[in-house]
C-alpha cells in the first residue's frame, strides 16, 4: 500500500492560530496558551482518506513570520500550504495576499493552497464575511474552509480537502 508523503507549511500573521491548528490536527486537543511558538517546528501525522494513507510533515513558522521572508528551506519541497487568517481580524485577512505572493516566489508552482479562516468559535466578533473570503479564495483557486482550532470545527475537513487535492496533483 502506498503512502503519500505531504510536506505542509502554514503561513499567516502572528496570532491567527497556525500552531493551534497544527496542535489540534496532530494531538486532537486545544493547545494551552503559550507565549509564543518556540520549540518543535516540525511534526508528523498520518491520516487515511478514502483508503489512501497520507503522511504529513508539518512545518510551523516558529515565530519567523515576524520577519516576513522565511527561510527557503521552509518552502522547499512543500506539497501543500495553509494560509491562515483570523475571522475577527480583517488585517490578517488582507495579509493573506502577501503570504500568497511570498509562496509564489519561493514554492513549487503546483503547490496545493488552502486558505483557513480560523477562530470560527468567535463568530460573534466576526470581521470578515464568509462570502467575501469564499469569492476571494475561488479567484485564487484555493481550497477554503473556516475552522476553529479551539472547538475543532472543520479541522478534519480542511485536511481532508488538502489530502484529496495533493492526490490529484
Ligand atoms: P500563531 O502565532 O499563528 O501560531 O497562533 P497561535 O496558535 O499561537 O494562537 C494565537 C492565540 O489565538 C492563542 O492565544 C490561541 O489560544 C488562540 N487561538 C488559536 N486558535 C483559536 C481558535 O480557533 N479560537 C480561539 N478562540 N482562539 C484561538
């Protein structure tokens, strides 16, 4: 049985929930509040989608997003990338554009791109409309899901969509 290895990186402004999404996916729990993303920058997780095994190698930015330009090794060989914004922070949604540009400069041209609008549990404080983000993602040709690392909403769906899209590549 074949195993698809998928190197995945997460991009987006600091504080949008990148590490929390990874933590939820890998450990199925909400990461307790931490000061910053220091520590393991690389995790693995194996999932089976439609009978196919995907072994994810996940690279977190480990706080390097503050410097905007990340190390080329971060993008090298990445099969998929999740660009995360916070649905309660319009500025983090606007910033997705420059994260996409950054990827286009450094990553493989056939990388699978997903946009995740995180903190869906804070719907009452929403600052970015679902329809706005969906039409933007459609234009960019990316997968789009609203997620909550806190409640786990749509985290499995996000990774299922990415798995299927990398398989088609
Ligand atoms: P990163 O800098 O993008 O890696 O963001 P973190 O994962 O460190 O999360 C930043 C802050 O947002 C932390 O206080 C998290 O607990 C919080 N957070 C992350 N995801 C969610 C979520 O889905 N809902 C809520 N309410 N808070 C979240």
